[in-house]
């Protein structure tokens, strides 16, 4: 655990009403995009994605964006095209294109449901299951490399802060992002 002098992220709470009103850390007069949390987070996501892509760069292997649905299928987080699109936060058109590429690589197949012809199930092939098993190992290694120098306490704090930002984003989306 951390000592009393270490700053701690308050626990994430779904109760947005108890939160302090919107902060005013950024001001239009002094705003610099490269100092924004969105810019910094996007750069981190890009760097992690590029590192993962480098680790999985065998010819014909899935790209980083293709690993996400493979892994979600492997863990059972989704079994249909619609569920997978939601789980991957993609629209159905983008998911269809992504599945086309995965099928072309022989990693999955779409199978129409016998109970409801409107439903399309997705199954991993043997090659898809084998590829998906590598994902947690690669992601763990890459993320640990990006967290070099962090203590366990700092890592827990960082996750707490990121969860709080995500909670705020979800609360804003639920309200329709209206300014009061």
C-alpha cells in the first residue's frame, strides 16, 4: 500500500450527482492540444497498438485491430455479429468488413443461426483459436513495457484515475453531453 503522503484516486462511483461540477483545468486562451488528456491518451493507445502490431507481425497474421474481436470471441464475450460489434465498439458495417478480413485469413467463419435466420453467429477456426490464445501474453508484455518505472501503487492509482475519467465520460453521454 502507499503511504499517507501519496495522492490517491478517490474510488470510482456511478453516482455522478455526488461529484464536483466540471473542472476548469483548461482555458481557451491557454489551450494547447498536445497537453490535453485526449491527445495524450490517444498517443498512448497508438504507441501500444504499434508495439502489439510489431510483436504480431508474421505475414498473414491478424493486425492489432483484428486481435480485439478474435480475443473477444475466444473469451466468449460475444458470439454473434451484433454482440461482437457492440463489444468492440464498432458499427455493424465496420464489423462486417473486419470479419471479411478475418475470414479471408481463415481465422473465423460466420454461420447463420438455425433458430433465427436474422442472427449470424461467429465461430473461431482452429487457427483463430490458436491466434487468440497468444493475445493475453502479447498484451501483458507490451503493457508492462509501457508501464516501466511505475510502482504497483502508481499503477493502481493510474487505473483509478482512468476509471474516473471513463465514469465521467459515460455520465456525460447518458445526459446527452448537455452543458448546465
